[in-house]
């Protein structure tokens, strides 16, 4: 009997979770039990199953990247294998880039650096972060950031968890699609009431500021969480629209929680890079975007910025990131860190100091944008050739939000698409994981992201060329051998 026919594996359960809209045709696919070598992914109740040996724990669902990687692992995927095209990876390549300044990662750890770092971080690094924001975004502003506006945290998700732990009894708005980990962050603390903010026009990539004002004011939002530029769509609030968002937050006393982890990955700047004849000095910076530019008073405006070395500096393993906020909020975030994570790695905060040198950042960002734009343009050219549509051309990040609607069934369904991709040594992330639904507060008959996947051009170029080639073969096969997604689930999941 095919593995899918026993109806007990992870992929099958996830398929059922996101196919309630096909309930009549799916009646005979009811989950009965889990096979011993699979993790249960269908969460019908908050607790573990009664026959679980650890029923005191509730079931924790995988995020999108981890789910995709686990499916690939069933087919032999390893991070060290060059036989795979990992286009699901949510991290940038970490090696040297052409034209980038060198990075010296040698260090001699002093005895004092083996102590705990303060939960708000190393003061030297906090000063450097404040200088970065003041130099790039606040030179004309009277109100400037100081180290007291910066809290160093052990990773972006740890930073968001501190923020959520410090929030009061409020509604927190969020968009869909958005970063998959927001689902858990928004559902973890019961004081928070997650509130989905929907676009009136589903064909718009970004919510216009006047609609944001209507939604935030009408709902009485206490905070709004969003990635900018956006993961997974690669779109960006900037200029007058970003200014308006900050002003609305100020007027409504609604805290903007701005995830700006991709703020160096822009491909539509007007300045000319030094490699193409532009000035190679402080007068010529590549385009970056931050809400810090539009804040009036750094200790009054309700804006919290999340950023760090993970993406923009291409050092995800450091787990050194930061929150930039009004001083009273930073003090609360430090208190939250004392019982949540204990603070960021002390020696690596010292090692990060040269990475915050302003001239290094300028030169490194020019190199980063040249390199990642080349990879983006490759996918924008090649994906349509194999029948995959790009919903919105990304101006930022290193992601493409790809529409599978024109592909033959069943691979026009993102979950079936992933199952076939991993058989061809290709990884992507199904779109349903970005249709975030904390605590299952929305009753979803059908996810609006069922026909989408996220492709990452964060990994090295060889992943993209191999991925496109293998997906082309896969799509050609299914054009001649179509079946419904329900039939595919019966036989192959």
C-alpha cells in the first residue's frame, strides 16, 4: 500500500488542515492515527493526543521553513549536500561577496567576556547601533537615539518574544501574508488579542495608509506588527506612506512593531554604486529604508524597530540582534529578557563591533545589493519560462512570492507542489504557512495562499539554477499526468 494511503503521515495531516474547502471530497481522508516515525502536524486541540506519553504538553506546530526542511529530510536532504536546491532557506548566503569588504572573525575571548552580558546588551554595541540609525536616518532631526534606546537581544524572534511579553492587554494587528513565526509570537501570551488587518483590495501588495488609519482607529489597536520590507512578498512601505504610518501610530497611540530585518536588501535605489562610477565615500550610500527616519521624538513616538546581524549583515549564526525603542520601553524589554532568554552572547557582541563601522556598512551593503539583485533578476527571468507567475516583482528582501495558479493540478496546490519538489531535490515554502492565524482565531474555509509558494534567493546561485532546472522537469511531467489534489493526497501523501 502506498505510504499516503495509510493516511497517517505529517504531510497528509497538513494537507487536510488547509483543505477544509474540499470537505465533501475529503471525507474518506479522515485522520485516524499517526505513524510512530512522524510528528503530528494537525492540531485539532491545544493539548497533545490522549495516547501521547507526554499529554501534559500541547502540540507545537512547525513553522514553514522547518516543515519544508523536514519533508526534504525524508528524501535525504542535508544542509551539507550540494545535490539539493534549497530555495526555502530564510537566511542569506554567509560567505564572501564580490567587492565586499573583508570580515575578520578571529577573536581572543577575555575572562570578563565569559560573564553574562547585561540583558539590554553590551554598551559599546548599543552605542554603535544608535550611531548607525542617527547617521543614516536622523541627521536632520533634533531628537537623536542614544545607547539607552537600544536593547541587544539573542535573535530577532527572541526580540519579538520580549516585546510580546512586555505588551499589556491590547489588540495587536497583523497582516497576511506575513512572516510565519508571527503566528506563534502573537499566540503565546494571553494578554494579547491578535487582530487580522485585511486589505480591502486583495490585489494590493501593501495596505494604503488611509486604510491603515481606518482599521487601527476602528479596531482600537494597541500595536501593529509588520515586516517592512515584507516577508514573503518583497514589497516595501517607504517615503510618504511610511511617514504616514508613523504619524498614524503617533496620533492613535498605537505602537508600530517594525520588523526591518531586510532593510539593506533594496534593488531600486537611485544612487550609483562605486563599481559603476559612483563616489566611494560617505556621500554615496545605497538605498536602505527605516521607520527611524520619520520618528519625531525617539522617546515619545510609539515605534519599536527590530533588526540585527542575521540578514542585513549576513551573520545568522551570531544570534545578535537589537530592538530600538523609546527609553522606557527598552527598560521593560531588559526586564523581560531577565526571565525569557538571559541576554545575547557576550563574546559575539564584542566581535560584532567592527561590523557596525559605518564605512564597512556602506561598502558591504553596495556589494550585497549588487549580488542579490543578480540572483533576483535570474529568477524573475526564468520562473515565467516554466509557467510560474511572480505575483509582485520584489523591490526588496530576497524572496519571490510565486503564483502557481497556471500550473497543472495537483502542483497548482502549494502543499502538493512542495511534495513533488522534494522528490526532485528542491525546497520551497508553501504559501499557507504565511497565512498566519494565531490561536486559530480565524475560521478559514480556504486559505488565500493555497496557490502560492515562497522562493528564496538567499542561498548561493547554484541553488537557483539547479532549482529552476529540476522544477521545469517536474512541471513538464505533470502537464501530461494531471490529477486533482485530493487524488494526489490519497496516493502520494
